[in-house]
């Protein structure tokens, strides 16, 4: 029998703990501690993402300390000190003015795209950095146009010109080229995200205001897509985006609604997430196959369940032959981890599920639970809403819905039914009740041209 899995390599990886080996990652989730990344950290992540795009760093060491025992930000002081003043009173007034213009408490006001480079600081966490790397690797496929946008120093007034030119003195080039940390699996979402951002760039201030929300929605949606697919060893597919059922934040919700339960509800995503960490490691292990060779950096591409089946077909390897080799590894893994060996099934699909369940038994359940909780942590409060006994459900806030309508409709009015199609492309389905609430909202904002009660004769107008 041929050895398609590199079992000796896997033995070394799993004899002490669960190590993925040199395989490209696909999710930014953490398991070593309770995840903290949520909407409160969005801006720091956006700052790190922009610096990946522009390939610059900020030299914080040259920024001045506050000499006036106030809460002025060091960026504000740096800008203010570049302007000549006649006396200390004028200097204090200028410091205060610049600080109030540039900051809302400690949150920077993005009055110009260049300031995105200064959102994050030396206090940015590793978790925020990880999500920024993830968004860069899996969601952006055209970085040059965005780099020019965020690096621009063109302004329309003297104040912003002074701010941008002064702060640009603290920008330095990154020295080390960066290799991707994450493998993108859903090209449709990457293309849509890039196209949506390029459209929003037409209105600079709206882009500045919308970038954090849109980016984090796509990050959340992308993660939900992977969780859904990883939970199906037989039909995982990354060629099309799944549309999950969302409810509008202000509407009531009952158990019978599709957003409350069903295959494309958050309840199903949460259920599938319970085995997310074992499913991920099952695919890390399958990636150590002789037909999935490492690149020049000795890193293997992540092999999904469906990609494995494609590799077997491409290399003219029967599923039964590979399955027997997989059974050998399952036995070895169970012996290493000290868990009972399961009954070994007679099909590859069931064997893949058996591998996942065996890994789950060999893992710390607290670690498995922490890993699965990442998806709820990044969604709750914005993309997830607690609905009493129903638990968390997918949620569309007014701000998010208006933003999505903006990028779906763009510059020309479209039929209402086409809006639903565009939302589905971005991972959102609405049932009849939610569609009715959406129509009411569109009417309230005067965004609906209603020729008749027929959906075919209703058009959604551009927002911008």
C-alpha cells in the first residue's frame, strides 16, 4: 500500500501537542487565551491594515511628550509645534485647537486618508495585527490603487495641508518584504470587497467613515463562510458565497423565522463552530500529503477536504487507497493522544469525519471552546444580536444596511429584486418579513421609486 500521508512527519508534530506544521493558515482565530478582538479594536486593526497596504511605519520615538500636563495627543503636539507662535498662551490655544480637530478623546478623526497610517500605535496588540494580516492576505487583490489613496498628500485647505505635511516627516519605509500568512479560499468575496472599496473611494469622507465597518463585515462574513464549509466533509465548496439569513436590528423575531434557525442561520454556524478547531487540524494533517508539496519557503498550501478529493482525482489515486492510508494515521494519532480508537468506516467522507472526531477527543476541550468563541466575539454587538431565548442571530444594523445598499446600488438605480441579489453576493439573505421591513426603510429614506406594488416595478435609488 502506498503512503500518501507523511505519517512520520505528523508523528513528530503531534507527539507533544497539536502543531499545524509548516502549512499556510486560513483563519486569524486564537486558542491560547480568551479572544478579545471585537468592534472596539476595529480602528487599530484598520490602522495596521493600511500600513500593510502603504508599506510604511511611523517613527513614534520622535514625537514629543506632553509638556503641559494635559491629555493632548503626541501627534497633535507634533503638528502644533511645527507652527510658529508668539507666546505661550497662543501656543496653548493652538495645541488645544489641533488636538480637538484631530482627536475625539483618544480616537483619531480621519479628516484625510493619509491619517489612516497613524491610527494604530506601539500599543497595538498581536491579535489586532493578526486580523490586519488576515484581511490583507485574503480580502485584498489590488493593493496598488489603495496604496496611492492612503499615501496621497493632496489636500483642499491649509490646515489639512499643514497636518499631512508635518506628519509625513515621521513616515519611514518598511525594510523587510512580507510573505502572506494566510491562504485566501473565497475569491468571490475578495473581488467584491476590492470593488466595493474602489467605489467608495469616489467620496473620500464617506470612504474614511465606512472603511472600518465594511472591512470588519467582510472579515466576519469570510470567517462564517469557512466555518460553514469546514463543517461539511462531503460538500465543502469555496466557488460560491453562501448567503446567511439576517434580520434587521429593529424588527421582531420569532422561532419560525429563517434568521432564528435553519441551515443558513447563525445557530447553525455556532453549532458547526464547536468542531472548528479539530476540523482545521484535520485539514492541516491532510495537507501533509505527498501530492501537496511545500513551496520554496518550505511551506505547504492548506488543503481543504474538497481540495484533497480534487488532488486524488488529478493524481489518479483512488479514494479507497487513500482512505486506508488515512486509517493508519488515525490509529497512530489515537495511540499518541491516548484516546480510544474509533470504528473505521468504509468511505472516505466518513473517514474524514472520523479523523475530525478523533482529533476532538485528543484535544483540550477548553481550547476547542475558546477557539470556537472567536466568531461570536468578533460579531456580537454589530453583526450578531442577542434575541432572548433565540440566542445570537445574524444582525443588520441601520448603518451597515445603508452602507451595503450604497455599494450594491452604486450610481444607477436598480430593480429592488436586484438589490436582494447583490446582498446575497455579499453573504446576506432576507426572508419575506425582513424584505418588507427593508422596503419600509427605503421608503422612509426616499430611496424607492415605486411604479406599482409589483417588485419588478420598484427601483432602489443611489444613496450618494
